[in-house]
């Protein structure tokens, strides 16, 4: 008779009930017994790893092996505020991990460790916080990073949108990789790793109670694997950006400003899902200004573009990668788009939040 | 979206543009009435495909832009009133009043909400019976049916806490005012397709005849616009001045008669001030007497609010078509989307904002000569 598989204890959650209320109270941020219980019942089960288990004020990590031979540290931090906390395709927990992972990846970094700070609103169901933490844990595991230290504060009811999360990340940039605007040259090609505008329209459709024929899902995903595949195909990638808030228009505008060069893109080449394009038409929004959470823009040497594109398309997060434009020395610091009907217009950076139009 | 792609085809656009070049022998000034058309022209670069003979003048058809300053100040006053939920379409939020805009009032604690339909505001009134819910009902004939339905629905549901701040404006009186204005250069109109989908085309033949001006009902996609322009130029070259429907997939002669009946029941004509232009007789709608109890101006006693425009802002000349946005001395200097002096720089449909966002501060370096922006 075959022996049963050994039990999987990695997702074990302590069944002992939390004291009293199933909602967050101010005391959960007070550092006492309630705080301890919250960590033990909510965060530790979600973020299981040996470094966190020590529960000290800080965590010591050993990067000597990673840094040997000329590797360099890359650091980043980002705060996540999103309403609703859960949306098609992801949650604030996924964003909090993938967002910081992607910021590290845009420097060519391999993400290793994350910290997590939570600002929780009094009255949030503890089950909701546990689900957010569980999603973070799963996203971290999928991205191959460890959440090694954290903090929780509670603010009075009405002073927060359920939960805000800050994550900071540490990664390693391998030797020989230099990604930055100073390397960009006229003739370089601009690549997009896939369809644009998915995340922003997913959020908008749930936030505003709009339903479209096809559900639009957030594209939140960790991109360092894709970046590694691209760097393997060509270590001389010039520049990487993840077009989050402000969308592709903002990222391209920033690249043009940072390099002092012009960028020319072809409207017909920019990949947009039909459902996203339709939703943008209805609301009067420009998909180029809508946020992405699992896409990157790459500026690459013209001669290497085909090889890099092939590498991207072989990766799960780059299947729809295409060239959308190129770097030019005409119209310095401006992004110009060739429109569908063959005219041109300048692509502006959005001022702030996009507002839906009247008609 | 397949449907839309048909009207954005580059080859057909080039063919239509070539046809316009072939037909046009003299200089003509065409006014597209609707801000949505202006936006599409600039966004797609339609004007860059036209021969130098054909000039597009951007008309006063942006409801956000022509809403008078007084109305904005009244909206700000009502929105700041404790207990009020103030509902508006999104692009009214940044429009400057005398001192503030709705976003600033919201930031100071007012309950200002963006809705996508006035019916959403009615729902809010039902679910917040202890609050006054006010909807800012602006727009041309296009938005009027839904606003009228909202009032009817509120009455049916006995919602005493719902009201409208109305500043509706109408296209035909605006066309008449433009044709009568001393500096007028307009030779033909591209009438607003969406307005005509509600009102039909029957209002326009008397205008075309009286002012001997071609009026071509035109849609919003690049090919719609090029076809409307082509038909207007053909008429001008032939010395005709007819009403033509180049948007027949949406617009009929009689329009949406059910919508027109609801409008006639709920609204009544009124002389309306247009921001930057002035009062045009019978150019707007107010709530009809039978529905005056839903009028926010009466409920909140803001009827006597008056306001003064920035002396630098020349949006009136832009709206009348006598000044291109980038010919205004304040354009891109004192007046930018971040520091707008007039509503034409705020609304995404406003001509000044359309020029600014499309980078018409400078000539697109890769474009040919674009006379419309010179």
C-alpha cells in the first residue's frame, strides 16, 4: 500500500481565535498583545519564511555571495493606495509586491527581499486584512522574493481606505548591466511588452460600477523574469520603464525629457485590448494615459530589437510584445505619434487624474 | 471596435483628403460646431490632411466651455452647502469659477461626486433621503433627454431632495448668432452629429436658406469628419447651401421624437448667457414651470450670484471662431491646463485644451505645414 503524501504545513494557520472583535481596533497597532496576535494570526501565516520568523525589530540578510564579482544593490520603495482593495485580476496585495518588484526590475535588478508596512483603518474586518496578506504572500512566492520585516499601524475609522501598504525592496543588479537614459541613442527602438491600459480600466470599471461586455482584468504581474530573459538576449538594453500611473504617455514623456531626444510612436502599433479600447472610448479617456501594472517599455538598440522581441514573446509576461516606435534626434524632448489616418500629433503628459467627459 | 476601425482607415482618409484637394479651388472657412469634433480633428490630425484652401474654425459646441461663470459660481456655492451631495460630469470639476473650482471645494470637504448619468444622481437622492442631491445639468441637446428623464423620475418617486442646476444650451441659436456677428468668417457648418441624433435635421433648412450657408450633419470619427468637410466644400464650390446628412448611420430627419417630447415637457426656452460670448436669445433651456420645484437655483437662493471674467481670457473670440487658441496672447503663458483662465483651456473638448494637449504650442516637427495652427 503506498504511503500518503506528507502533509503540506506551509499554509498552516493557527486556529486559535483572535481576542474579541473580528474587526481591526486601534489596539492592533499599539504594539501590545493585540499587535502580536495580529502578526501571528495574519501576517506570519501569509509570509512564511525563516527570516521573518525571528520577529525582531529588523532582519539581517547576507548578500555577500550576490555582490561578489561586481553585483550592485538596487533599492526602491512605493506606497499602495487603491480602492477597491480587490478587483478583477488582482488586489492591493498583488500590487504591493509586484509594484516594488517591478521598480527594482526596471534597473535590471533581481529582487530579493521586501519590507511591508501596513496602515490599517479601524473597523476593517480582520478577514479582509488576512486575505490581503495572503495575496501578498502568494505574489511574493510567485516572484521569488521574501517579505522579511514589517510594521502595522492603525488609524481611526474614516482616516484611511481600509488599508494602505508600503513596501520597500532590495535587489541585485548583475555585473555588466547599466540601464539608464544616458545610454539612449537616436535609432534605438521602443518596445512594449503587451497591451496597454488594462489595469487602470479594470479599476475604473469596478470603482464606477461600469460593466462592459467583456470583463477587463488588471495585468498586475512581476516583470523581473521577463527583464532577465531580455537581458540574456541583449545585455545592452538602454532603458526600461514600467508605465504605471500616467500610463505609456507619461513614461515616454519622461524618457524624452531624461534623454533630451525625441520619440516617435505609431498609433496603430500600440497594442490595446478591444474591451479596453471600447471602455476608453465610452469614458473619453486616452488609453495611453491609463495605468499598467504588469507591462514594461524598453528602449533597445535597433540592431538587437528583433532578438529581444523574440525573447520577450517567449516569456509569459511578454507574449504580445511589439515595437511601437523609435528614438529620433528631431523634435527633442517630445513624443510624437503618427495617427491612424497618417497625420501626426504630440503625445502630452497628463496633468493629473483623468476625468471622464460629459458626452 | 471593429465598427470604429472602419471609420479610421488610413487609405480611405487619404482618398477623401485627395478628393477635397481636387474639389477646393478657393479659400473656405468651415466651422465644426461640436467640441467632440474639435477634439477628434486635433487628436487624429485631420486638419493636417486638408489643402491650404480649407480652414477649420472651432465652434462654440463645448458645453463645459460655454457654461457661464455665474453658473459655475452658483455650483460652487451649492456644493459647499452643508448636507449637499453635488453631482457632476467629470470634466466640470476643473472648470474655474471666479475663485475656485469644484475640485478645490471638494478638497475642502464638500461632497462632490462624479456621475456618468443624471439617473445615478437620482439613485443617490433615493439612498440618501436625509441629504440634498443636486445635479449640474449642463450640455447641448444631446444631454437634455437624460436630464429631463431624471427630473421626471424624481417626481414619480416623490424625491423632494433632488434638484437640477440647469444650464442647457442649444445649437441652432448659436449658429444664428455666429452668422449675424460682424466679424463672421464662416462659410459652412459641420453640424454636430450627436445633437442631431436627438433633434433631427428639421431645424436647419431655414438657417441654411436665410444665411445661404451649407450645413452638413457630421459625425466624429476621422472619416466622418473628412466626408463632412468634402460635402461642405463641394456645396461651396457649386454655390449651393443645402442641409446634408453625412451621418445617416445615426441621424434621421425627425430625430428621436420620444426624447423631444420629454424635453418639451420638462424644459422651456430661455435667453442664455454663453461664457465668453454673451447672451443669445432663446438659446437655452430652463426647467418648465411645472417642474420649477426641482430647480436648484430657487432652492438654494443663488440666483443673484454674479461674476467677472479674467480680462486676459479671449475664449469668446475662440468660441466664435475669430481667434485660433494659439493666437491668444495668454495661450501657454498665463493660461495653461494647470492655470486655466477660461473653460476652453479646461475641458477635454475645449479648443484651447485640444491645441495645448496636442502640442500646438509649436509646430509638430515631423508634420508638414499645418496652416490651421500657423
